[in-house]
C-alpha cells in the first residue's frame, strides 16, 4: 500500500486488518473502566509472529516511547457503538490527541467509513483523502492523529501479521473485539521501531472532556 504524506510529516494510511488465531483473554468491555481503575488490564505482552523463535536470541529493540493510551469512557463507548453498528464488518476511525509524559491521551475520536470494497469482515481501508482530512481536523484543534481504531468481528483484539506489515511505529492501534454483535474487549498496541512486532500498551481511563 502506498503511504500518504500529510502536511507537517509523514503518516501512513491505516492498515487493513488481518486475523490472529490466538484465543482471547475474556474481559467484558463494560468492565474495562473498573479494571483500569483497579490497576489496568494486565502487563503488556508482545503479539506473536512466525519469527518468534528466532527473535528469542535477537537483541531487543527499543520499546515504544509511549507506554499507555488514555481514552475517556465516553469515547470508548462511542467506539464500541461504532463497532456494533458495522458488525459483522469492521469499523475504523482516528484517535486525535497528544502525548503527555509517556501517555498518549485521546481528546477526540473521529469515526470513518470502511472504504474497502471486499473482505470487509476482516479488512478495512481509508482513502488518502480521508486520512488527510483527519490530519487537517486534528491540526485545527491543536491536536495530532495519535492512532487508529478498528474492530475485529468474532476475532480477538490482537493485531495480525497483516496489521504489522501495514502499521507505523509511533502510533497507537486500538482494536475492539466484537463477538456475536456485542463488544467483548479492547486492547491497544504499538509497533516496535524495528517493525518486527507489536507491543501491547496499557489502556487507561482519561478524564471526560469538558462539556
């Protein structure tokens, strides 16, 4: 896929999603905020790839700069509703915000249409024009595009090998698993600088936006 250069820096279009075959850790979506308040959803774990065995003896790559993605309960609800509306197809959208002291805080969620013409149940795509429009909206509000979100209908909230091949270091990738038309859980990932694999980042609750 050809990457799109947006004004002010290079940013890729969001990747179409592949699938992971690992079993999910079942965490109800509606209990996410409570679990975050009690200390989070668990220690970050790397997404496995076909090269995991070889990577065991390889030097570790630098960890992503940000260690947490903070999203308000209202924005998480909005993402969840979007995922349910488009089920059994994938939804997608943008995360606008900024990094603050190792945490990427989402200040605005911008839903987008899945513009892929086929395999919409396990892939999504946004046009370069859609990506550029999101960057323009972010700049107008003094923010940046800090990541993307999308859903995995009837599959775990884990990035696939296809996701890895189309992702970009320095961004958060929030994946929402939807099972039988209901949101199951959400997890966020960042691609390592060597692009070899994803590292899960802590998903935290952000304060609600001022009315």
